[in-house]
């Protein structure tokens, strides 16, 4: 099954906690604090894999997490860093932020791309030792790793895209000029998934051609198969529009040409500016009048025109040669630029104080990590916590609201009596 969209959750590893430890050794007095730092959490990378062609693997596993860093140990031992998680996706996969649609990365190159960063390890109590604080009984917890929900969207990397109505011979054409072996049958929508074929030239050069499933009128609005696959045309440097000039199915070649072009423009207006060659297929069963009338119309529109018969190999050498010459003068395959992350301006130490008349409650989520490393039974640890409250402005806000000595203050479930 060809799957080109998926939604998954990512969790980078949390940093390990710093250790509270004191050196103890026979015949060594006052060894002092020796708690080590926690290890860094693992990062989440994405890398392009040429052996993958769909996002089917992400239909069954939707949550990915990198290992966390280990906690620090005694003797100033730093915890082991968490291993990085590398997720392999088909080349050409776009990574978008779920909900906003912001483009995070285009996985088109060989280098791994960092998507979620692991948390830093917390400091051990050895870091807090000073001449006046010689027995720190607290340490810092590790920071949490990034956690986000993303959308994966595959946009095939191909130099040339074959477009046209169903059953006009696109699959036959790509099978004749490359080693691709798509299913070929005389009915509409034989091709249900895009097919890539490498077209090799005599001088050793090559280009990639994509057979896009047949479009019909209304494809840009979701009719037929086209809506799901039009995105794969967006990267193509050149379009080859295949038209059944024989009108064997009773359709008008000119109307077919105009209908497909209108669908491309409706899906993405930039496609109207994409270079295009027009190939009239099934010329072996078409009359000279049919071919001549269609050729005059196409040339009048300013397009290069080619007479071919994919089934009999007629005109394919000339078409491939023209495609190669055109590609030589065009820029490389389109890569989408990530959109910069513009976070809201939020104070990292924002807080809210509510209450009055003897009871106050402080809402400050960032204090959770501070409380996790505080020993409430240790005087120096409590002093450290008090300094954090003073430096953040929480004490000043309480006093501004009229807190009195002996009033109860609650912070994240921890209650204490206010003392000046």
C-alpha cells in the first residue's frame, strides 16, 4: 500500500538528575560533596533512506521516544548520555508541526536532521559547593526533552512528472524508457500509486521520471485519485503532458489538455509556470488530420510538440533527448525551506499569585523542577529555594498583595508559613 501521509508523536530523552552524594572513605575526613551530573537525553534525528518509498511503517507505530540520560552518581560520576534515536524516512519527506502546518524540515539530503533535542542533565551537588556552603544537600533535576506531534508528508523527488488523463499511455511510456515495471492494462486507474523510473542516456547521464496516477476533472478538489497525488508533481523540474491524440475513447484531445492544465493550476498556481513538453501519444492509430490539428493548437500555445507511440517505441528517442536537453538548463529539484519557529514571547519565570486574607497560592509551573531538587529537611537547601523565590519576584509580589507573617503560602502543593 502506498502511504504518503502520516502523523506521529516524538519524545526526546529527558536529562538525568544530578546526584546528592558525599565522599566517604576510611581515614579521609570531611570528604565533601561528590554528586555527579546527570547525562543528556537522546536527540531524535530523521535521515533519508533510498530503500524506502512510502510512509507505510508509520501506520502501525505512531509514537517514538529516545532514551533518557542516566542519573549522576557518587565520586563525581556523570550519568551516561541517552542514545540518539534515528528515524528513517523516504527521501523527499516533509516534516510539519501538527496543528499549525509549519514546515520543520525537508528530508531530501543525506545529512541527518535534528528534529527533537534531548534535555540537559541536571547538576550534582558537587557543583553547588562554595566556601560558605560546604554541605549542599540538593541537586538539580534533568531538563525534559522536546516533545511534539508532527505530520509526515512525502513529496517524491523526480526530475520529470508525467501528467494526463487515465489510460493515455503514461505507464507504457515509463516502462519503455526506463526499467520501471508498472501494471499496464486497458482500463482507467490501472496505476494506483506513483511509479518512479530512472531514464539512462547514452552519454552516461540519467534523470528520474515519475508516472503520476491519472488525473480527471475535479482532481484538485478531491475527485478521483488526483487529489492524493498532485503533491508529487510539485518537486518536478519539468512536466511531460501526455495526450491521447487518437480520441479512441471519444474524448477531445484539446479539451483533455486544457482540463488537466486547469487542475494543475487549481492545485498550485506555481505549476502553471513549470516548463512543459506535450507528447501526442497513440499516433500509430490516429489520422494525420487528428495529429495535425492538435499539433497546430499546441504550438500555438507556445509548447514543444512531439508525436509518439509508446506502444511501438515511435518518437521516444526524440522525446527523451528533448527532456534531457531541457533539464540541463533547469535548476535542481525543488527543496522546501523550513519555516522559522516564532514562539510567543513568554517569560520563562512567569507566575501568578492568587488569594488573600491569610492564604495565598502561587502558580508557577517552572518551579516544579526546582522543587524536585530541594530537600525540605535541609536548611541550606531551603535557603537555596528561598533565593529562587526572591530572585523570581514571587516574594515581592506576595508582599505587594499584603502577605503577613504566619500566613499560609501554597506552591505546587507544598504549603509553608510565611516568615519575614
